[in-house]
C-alpha cells in the first residue's frame, strides 16, 4: 500500500503542467512537485475494466512500479485503459517503468 502522504490528491488531478505520454495501454502524466517525496494517482474506470478484482490487480501493479522509483519530487498520474488487461504482469510493469523513465524530468 502506498502511504497516505504519497497519494496525489484528487483536486490536483485537474491541474495543468503535466508532461504526458500515451500508450495503447495507459496514459502517464508526470511533473515536479515542491514536496520532498513522490506522489501517485491511479485511475481505472469501471467502463474500461469491469472486474473489481482486475482493477485492483492493475492498481497494485502500478503501485509496485511506483515504489521502485528513486525518491524525488515527482507527481505521477496513471490512467489505465481496457487494453492494459491484455498484458502479462511483467510486460505491464516493464511498459509502465519505461514510460515513467521517459517522462521523469532529469535534473
């Protein structure tokens, strides 16, 4: 489970200034924050993935990748699409990790 301090508040989902990368499986938005830690927001629509078990599985996979990111000051918003259910666990994590590494601004 992601600690509460590492969760991206819902109100900040609508703000601008994110760098975005889109794949057939998900959209990832990233930006720097002024806090001292990474924060994560995950969106999986019921219309995209009907099964609650599968939605929660996908969220756990996103959180696993998120926790492997080095500490920093990054806000991440991951919006999953229905095609994400077609990927194996390892392929999903690799795709997401590659997309996040592409988006994270390097200092």
